[in-house]
C-alpha cells in the first residue's frame, strides 16, 4: 500500500498545516453545532478530502452511546465500506441526472449510522443544471443529511451554492510542516533520507502534503535518499524557473531567457503556469512599491504586457514564441540595456515636457528596479540620471526633434527606431519590431511581417491608429499604414533594398 494511504490523516490531530480549520470544526463537533453543508476550497493535496472524511465520522456517530458500534462506523469510513457515506466525483458525475438520483436517494433514512453524509469532490465540475438541482436540497436538507463539497476552483462555484454552505479556505501547507511530516513517516518506515533532501521534496511539493508523501514513496526504494536523487527525479519546479527568469531579465541576458523557455518546453513545464507565477512575482513587487510610496506606472505596464502574453499564448500556434518575445522585450525595455549616449537620448524628452501637453515618454521601467542587475554595485540605485543641460544642448543640435523631417524612405529609416521606441502599448511595440517597412506611397507606409500573428496585432484598428499617431508626432503630418505578410511582399516585387535592415535598426532600441 502507498505511503499516502497508510499515513492519510484519520483524526483532526493528524491534519497538517490547517490549524485554523481544525480548531473551528473540533469546537463545532464538541458543541453539537454542525452545519448541514460545508464547502472546502483550496489547492491540491492540502487535506480537503481527508478533513471531509474526519468530519463525516463525527456527523455519522454524533450522539451515539454504543462505543463498539461507533468504532465500527469509524473503521468503515476509513475502509470506504459504509453505506451511509457516499463519496461522489464531480468530474465523472456532473450531469443533472446524477444529481437528481442523489436527491431522490436522500429521502431514505440512514442504515447503520445516525446520519447520511455526501462528499462531492471537484464539485466545480458540475454543470449549471446540476447545481440548480442541488440548490434546494442544500437549503432544506433532511435532518439526517449532510453535504461536504470540495473544490480546487472556488470561483467556479455559483454564489447561490456558496451562500448555503459554511466555507473553509485550505491554505498551502508551510514547508517546515511538510518536512516534519515527512521526517515522521521516514522514521516510521525506517527510510534513510538527508534533511536537505526532505527540504527539496517539500519545496517541490509547493504546499501539497500529498505530493510530498507520494514523492517520498517514489524514492524510498533507494538505500539512502540524497538531494541529488530528488533533483534528478523532479527537475526544477515553476518557482525556481521564475527565479531564473527574473535573474536573466535583471542581467539583460537574452540568450539566457531563450534557453530558459526552451528548457521549460523540453521538461514539459506549463508555459502558462510559469507566466502566471511571473505575474505573481511582479504583482508582489507592485504592492511593495505602493507600500513604499513609489510610482507603479511602469510596473503596471509590465503587468499589462504579461497579461496580454498569457492571453495570446492560448491561441498562438507556438506559445513558446509569444513568451520569448515578451521576455526579450522586458530585457530590452530597460534603460540600462542601452549605451550611455542612447540613455541620454531616450530620456531627453523629460525637460521638454513643459512645452508639450502630451506625455511622450512611454518606456517600460527598467526591470532592474524589480531584480538587481549583476552589473550594479550592492549600493547602486537603479534608474537613469538625466543631465538637463546636456540634454538641452543636444536638442539644439538635433533639428529633427523640432522641425518636421522630410518624408522619404531615407528619413523613415533614420527615425524608425524612434517610432518603435515611442510606441505603446508594449505588446504592439513587440509586434511592430518584428516587421519592416516595405514601401512608401504618398502618405501610405506599407509594413511587411513574417508572421500573421504580428501583422494582425499591428493591423488592429486601435493599434494601427496608435502607430499612425506616433508617426504624425515625428513627421508632423497625417500618415496611414498598411500591414501585409512577407509572402505578399514577394509577390509585389520584394522590399526596397535600402529598407531591408529597418527591423535591425529598430532592435537597437532594445
């Protein structure tokens, strides 16, 4: 028998890491104040079903004076052989007919115990009609009937169902609690395991006791379990990958970012899950910045980019490509990634803000503000330092910033990096830099893209209008863009030779 089944909690005292729930339920049992409907919500492996069975034992035997019969009922619950305890898998019994059958059987009184208990696991999988069929019974069940619903996705449970239940939120179990439980099991089973290996198992389990015990069960055939044995069988989990991604972005290591995405794909890690974890990390930094009274405009733009990336990954034929593009953009959006003279040019617009009502500085913040760069000293403070006098002098020597440049292919090449740099939002900028200018016809600029994904992103009405407004600010006239695929470009005779390298010129901005 597997270790998890052997050491599954059988009493409230055995439950790990859910003291806030155990205390409440123990008091309810002691005071005979049990509710007829409970809703247990939490991530996998945190003890929802185990606590449901323990609570069911109290419900099934409350008020019984026959100790022998009470013990038999409790043993039958552990064995899963008690007829008055019905466990239902919501994923495979999710239809209205299944729930109707359950409601009909509730009318029959208990056979062996003093109550009938229904545990519905993964209850969020029920259909809307099934929830509606269950609703009335939850509100007015027979006196002997109790329901315990368990779910990993509370947001999918209708509010009408939630309002009729006592809700308990199961937290991820702290690593130290998991380590103590694993050490207890190892001692009982005489498994030789290093403390560092137990910590690695607990870290990989990510708050799920069941996953930790299952991994220990997988490794217990070894004569001695070391940390290398754990790492060889688990690889890196999502949290460790996120740490490496943040470090690579902070160091502007573009190759490292690409290697990490390839590693995720090769090891079968969910790119969406890693992106969500990255969002969570940036969100934490945003909360920290708010607590310290700092501006969060730049951080919110990074969050917007990652949210759009998460959405685009779901429909993209190559999700890894979308994630790579976003992470490369984060590497390049930092002011620290540019040369000193480029930094001065990027931030030269700030002193000129007094003469312009529209703010043109739309760069994403340096990710070094979130993750310290390897190039920075321990006491260095991230962020550009703008020399106003130098910027003013430079503006005097650059008539292109004041006068409208001539609209030619050559002038477009000269100003194209500025077009890409000034464009918002970042997701459109990311797609624009993957294209190049194909032709100029009067006031119409034709852009060619290798990917239909990036073409469609820029061609959307709102995005195209943003590109045209950016061009208007630079060339002081209304221009129109047209987006085509490179296949259409070839049929039209190929791009103008002097514009072939415009994409590379734009990439210098990053």
